[in-house]
């Protein structure tokens, strides 16, 4: 039996995630080879956006952690890709699809360095590279000093230990998968809405290649897939990019699916939040409905201003 080639970024967290998927695939009897692929986000995390080959419209900033892996799929160098779902653009290249979503880890953000946002001293320096986190933190605590924080999880935690920040914000899921969950305190999604897809892994394959599609489907958790579908429908309709402070989090509540969304300015001065429940069987419709409600409340103008503010701060 030829090995199933599983493509992944080369970061410690990405390879840990790939190892989890490989173990699940091997439990199905597959022989799996993990193929490490460097991405634009790994090589040029602060680089200027550029057109994404093959689409003419999707900027590289929206696919900086997936572009090269997707090219390897299209070229036939790998059979299946594993991504952090929050890194995947709303629109995929022709011929590719998300074909598997394993069970979701904790979708919440984690505060490292303090037990809660309320415990942070006035004017505390908080590190994050996420405009979504920045917007919500400043909406809750305008006194905070938000400082840019980049690097892998180990690097970010080391900067906290070295005293460069009073606290930093990371994803609970990443800390859990690296066996470092004890170093962060979960932030309620009622305070900070997670990124769409946070905590989810997404398996991507060529639509015309039946074997990878079938084995990935066998790993799929229905609840995770349903929530991810709603969240991605929302951010796709709002045309989110990495310059867009937007959160989306779907959870099952009884027989229904509940979706919470946030959009705001990076400085926290203006924001919109909405919640809605819908049929579990129609998650995409729920995502689009919440997006439409946000648009009716002025989300497009808020997001356009957020884009302009981010471009100006980067220039």
C-alpha cells in the first residue's frame, strides 16, 4: 500500500497537529508520511500582500499559511493537507475542498500571565498579533497597552517570561496540543469571541481523489464540521482578511446551533456584536443570516475603516 502523503507546515504546533492526524489515519490502517512544507507566513510573516496565483482576487495575506500547501496538493506532491482551520481563506482554489474536520479542541482564547482580564493592572502591556483580539481587549479594557507579539508559541511564552509583556493572549487549543494548557487561563467567549475555526483542524484534498476524501471523512466529527461551516459562511460573506477584526463562534445548544459574532475597530472604539440560533442542519444559512444582520447594522463600514486603520499603522 503506498503511503498517504500528509502535508503540514513545519512549526512545532503544526507538526504536533499533523502527528495527531497521522495517528488517527494509521488507526484506520493507513500508512502515512508527513511532508513538511514552508509557507509564505513562515517565511514572510510581515510581508506585503500579493495576488494569489490562480485566483486573481484572493490576496496572499489571506492564504499566507496555506498557499504553498495547496499548491503541493494541486501538483500531486501530497495527498492530504492538515491546516489550522482559522488559517484557511473562505474561498478555496478550484479542485480543492475541506474533506475532514476532526473533533474540535477548546475554541477559546487564553490569557497567559494573569488569571483573568480583570486581574490585569491598569495600563498593562498585553501581547498579541491578532487585530480581532486587540479590538475586543480594548473594547473591554481601553486602558490596556496592546503590543505586537509574533513568533511560535514557545517564543511568545518566552517573551512573557522575560518580562517583555505583562500578559499575552494565545489560543487554548494550541496550548493544549503542546501540553502547555496550564500556562494560560481561558477567556470566556462571552468576553472575547474566538476566530472562526479556532480549535478546529481542517483536512483538505483534491475533490477528484476519492481515497484521501474517504479517509478524511472517516475522521470527521459532525459537531465540529457543523460549527465550522456556520463560522466560515459568516466570514466568507463579510469578506474577512487577516486585516479584519472579526470573531465567529458556533456552539450546539440543545437541538439548535447558536452563533455569536463580533466585528470592530482595532482601537476598540466602535464594535458590533450579534447572536442568533438556527437549525443545526443548516449551519451555512445561520452564518449568512448573522452576517446579513451585521451588514444591516453597519458592519461593512466598520470593517472598511478597520482595514484603512491597519494599513495606515503598517505604513
